[in-house]
C-alpha cells in the first residue's frame, strides 16, 4: 500500500485542509511555497496517465474548493502534477500540488540549451 493510501486509511496522520467522499487535501510536509497543499483522490490511481475523465472532473471542482478555502482563489495559484519517473513523480498515487500564498517564481533553466533538463 502506498503512503497516500495509508493517509487516506488514517494509518498515517496528516494536516487535512479539506475532505470529501472522493478526495483529500492536506498540507505538504516539505512546502515549496507559503501555501503548499497536496490534493489526492481517495481511490488509488498510479498517475495522471491512468486517471479517468470522471475522476478529473470531480478533482477539478474539489481543487477549486480547496483554493477558495485557503484564500488563494482570487490572488492566484499553481496546480501541478508530475507524471512518471521522467516527469518527476516520486509517489505513485496521483496527486496535485496546489502552490500559492505569494508571487511564485518559475525556473527557466530549461530555456538555456546548455543546461540540463
């Protein structure tokens, strides 16, 4: 069982922000922004490539609710998912990072052809 399934099953504690029948949002233990929340489906899905359109429709509404609840719906935020090893996915349970709470920067190193991706 993956770490996020253990969180859903309440085997591992978390700092829940918002919860519904199908989704869970909780604070990331290693935040990369003033607000950094992980949003997951409660049912295990390995990655974005495997998610159904129906699950994404529900997750979209849920993510919007989370952004409103933490007060970044108007100021703006970034919603990110990593897909697969080359995409930077480390936990193989679909999850989205909701980042906000201040002006976010972007690493443009990929624009320099002399820098590694």
